[in-house]
């Protein structure tokens, strides 16, 4: 079907015969372009049968020619060749819309179109040599990063321009450094009167300024600028046998290290070398490497782009002193199979076998800290706990400090019970390394199910929980722990952590939990007497993995039992070593003086230590009214206290809250107490046998 047109026109034939579709082979074309032939006007008449067709072409004209590469020109035949010496047959011919494949501009504007030795007219896309030439011209320095033209945008093109300008200017500054400066410009020197000064500081300041500009660019452009700059200044060297200025960055080798690793956190060898050149402070990341590492972990760089950055970095030349940094950018992408399986809880060992090869989850400590920071920001605490439990690193000490904060991450996830459990694993318990400050943090968190709004983990030489003075807010889905569970937690920490056991503030906070402002009724004398044996057996059990409180002991008088248990632990602390300050600790018993008397009875087992403790209180009392009241009470009740010590205490101070307790304690007759003691002694073993530990 069709119609005749003028000579030179093109006829397009479309086939829409549905009945013949089954007969069309896969090689048949549904659109056929044929050359128009001369026909007579009589042949142009449309046959009656054609009028019944669904499609009838009544008019056609030559298609408009769009811009195209020379090898796609519809007017001039192209001969594909890799020859660059001279134009192949007819390749130099061009139409108005032909573009140079290499220059990416009109062929008429290409200066190398027919240039002998490099004829752009022969270029085409099916040749690797021509493609490399094209990429080198259009990508410039970005070709080293193995980028494609489809990946380029305005940010990367601007970065390439900045990088080329930086290389030229840095080359000039380094050449000036190699020439040196005369001593007349800096004054005479006795060390080397005939020498020259080679000061690398101007070069260092120029590179630092460029890196500062890179920090302000888009993510991909910034990464390219940083690594591109590193490629240029890494080969810099210090001129040997020359007098060097005492500026911190005057030496090329030392300044180069400072540029690559502006800060470091554990490199003691580097620190020892920095005495004369003023290395930057410890405990921060490296500049170029750390910035790119942060981008790989914290930003949205694609895995493909990250892989290209890593390939570029591996091709760099590293002097011997920088060989250890060659693997610094070996960072797993977030979609890594092993990493994903660990985060989802599908892999609890950090080991994956792939085609007979073992893959271990080992990452640099800088990468571990970055992942910890990001997962905190995203509130993915459970995944963070899974990751920290299995990952290994090159800095085991700092990694252990971060792992010790896994209980905190559990609590932030709303699982306070899980956080408590993770403090006491069977091996290497984090509770053994708690600081008093962190113990108080957990104590408040467990009892209130709240946390500071801005609580986070910070790493500055050591990993720790940092939080401001912002108000504590309830944690989602978190439930406070019962007082008995909190007391068990505190006693277990005191067993394994000497710092917490010795700290007075930790005792004050614990006693306030079991010593509320409202007075707790004094239990019967029999209970108080038997409590000495029960509390002693609980505290002396140092081999148990947990603290077990007998049910019969805790069920009858639960509040009194917990108070006596903590008071007994305090007594052991006082008997073991001096407690300072002690008066604030004793002041927590202000509403429950019967427990203070029970503590006095516990201390009476060691008259010598009780006497020294009284002397410590005497020195500490000072002008404290409450301190003097407690001091007089202990002195009056202690069998070994001398009358001189009692007379030395101020008598004019108010003693009403203590006197009432003493009167109550002394109102009973001695005979009644002796009878009760005898009955208790007869039943002690029988009752004690039924306690469930």
C-alpha cells in the first residue's frame, strides 16, 4: 500500500494486517523504508480496494535531520577505523548537523577534524581507543575515578575545574618550596649560615584552604576533591640536608601526615614524632580519610560510586610511612550481605562462608564509631546492639568501651530488663567497668524508666554516655524496675566494681530508694535479729551469679527487708575501709532511725573499726547540725566510745529527731529483750532452713 511521490522522497510502509501476524518471523520488520521511484501520475490513482484499507498514506515528505555523530550521518558514508593518522575514505565529509564524537561539538568547529596524527573525523563509539580519548577530553581529571558521562552533573564538572586549577597552583607552590629561601629574608642563623630555608608551611596552608572549600561542596564532588587533592600532595617530600624552619608545618613529610590525618586517636608512635612539629591533638579522626569515611557511612553515596572511590584510592602511590593507610577506605556498604544479615539478627557470629571463602565482619574503629553514630540518629538501637556484639576492629580497647554501652542502647529501645541483663553476661561483664557516674545514670533510668532527651554516646578518647541538663523524658514502652530488682542490681555491681562500692554518692542514691522520706514502720525485734544472719549470708555469697533474696524474708516485711539488706551492705563497706564523706550517707536514715540503730549493732562486731569510724565522723561533722546529732547517737550507743569523745561534741545542737528514737529503744526492759533473744536463738535454725534462695 502506498502512494507515489517525487524522486528522492522516502516512503514509510506500515503493516497492520492482523491476519498475517502469525506468519511474520522474528526477523521481519513492521516498518519498512524504501526509496521512492519515478512513477507516472496515472499510477498514483488509488485503487478502489485501497480505499477499504485501514491505513492509507496520502502524503509524505523528507524527515528533518537532527544533530548526530559523524558515524551516524545519513548523507555521507562512514568507514569505521582506529587509524588516527589520516582521514579514512570519505570520513572527512560532513553535513550541517554532524558532530565530532571526541569534542562533542559541531564538526565544523573541531580543530582536529582532519589534523594529521589525530583525525577526529575517524572517531566512533565502537572503538575503545576512541572512547578513551573522548572520555579523557570530556571527563578530564574525573576519568581517573572511572566515572561515566552519564554520571556527570554540574557539581562534578565544577569539581573537575577546581581540581585542575588546584593542581596547577599547588605545583607552583611546591616548586617554590624546593627552591627555598635565602637566610637574609629571615635573619642570620648559627646552625647553617650558608644554607637555605625550606619552609613547607605555605604549601600546607594552601592545601588546607582547598580542603576547606571541598567541605562546602556537594557530597560526590567533595569526595572527588578530597581524594584528588590527596593524590597530588602525597608524593611531596622534604629536601634533605637543609635547615628547616621551626614552624609546626615546615617539614613536608610531617605536614603531609597532618593533612592526611589532621587528628588521630590511638597512634602513640605518631604522637612521639610530633614533639618538634606540633601534631594536632589526639582523639579525632583523620582529615582526608576520615572525611571520605564519614561520607561513605553517613551520606547517601551509592554503592557503585563508593566502589569507584575505593578503586581510585587503591591506585594511589603510598610512601612507606603511609602504607598503613592503604586500607583506610575499605568500608562495607550498608547493603553488604554480611552486614545486613547481622543487623537483621540472622547472623550472630559475624562470619559468612561464600564459595568456600570465609568473610569476617572486621571494620576499622573509625567506621564502627560512624555506624554507631548513624544508627543512634535513626533510633535503630536493637540493630546497633546486634552489630556491636559481633563486629571486630583494629582497636579492641575502644571497641570494648563502645560495647560496654550496649545496656544503654537496650534501654533506649524500651527494654529496660534487656539492658539490665546485658550488664551481667557470663563473660566480660560491662558492670565490672561501670564508673560511679554511669552507675547513678543506670540507677535513675531503672527506677524511673526515663532518660535525657538528648542522651547519646560520644567518643572522645573513650566511649561514654553524654547528656545535657535537659529534663528526663519517659522512654517509649519502658516500665520501671521493682525496688527488689534494683537492689539486686546495685549489690551485684558493688561485688564486681570497686569504684562503685567505694563511692559515697552511689550509696546515697541507693539508700534513698530503700529509705523513702516517709518513715517505714520498725519490724519486730525477732525479725531484726534474724535479719543479721540472713543479710550476712546473702552478702557473703560471692560466688553466685545473681543475688537471691529469701522469699520468706522478703514477703513478710518487704520494705524493711530491702532496707536492712542495703544497710548490711553499707556496714560491710564501713568495716572494710574509710567512707568519705560519711555524714550524707547516714543522713539518709533520718526517717528510719531504727535501721540506723541496726547498723550500729552491725558495726559493734568490730569495736576498733567502730571507734575509728566515730573519729572519722568527728572530723567530718564540722558545723553540720544533723552530722553532730548522728555523731552523738553513735557515740552514746557504741560500747567502745570514750566519755571524752562524747563530751567533745556540741551539746547545744538540737537532737529531737534522734532523742525520740533512743527513748523508744530504751523503753523496753533488758529482761524482755533477753527472753526474746533466747527464743529467737532456739528458732533461728528452724526458720532459716525454710528460706528459699
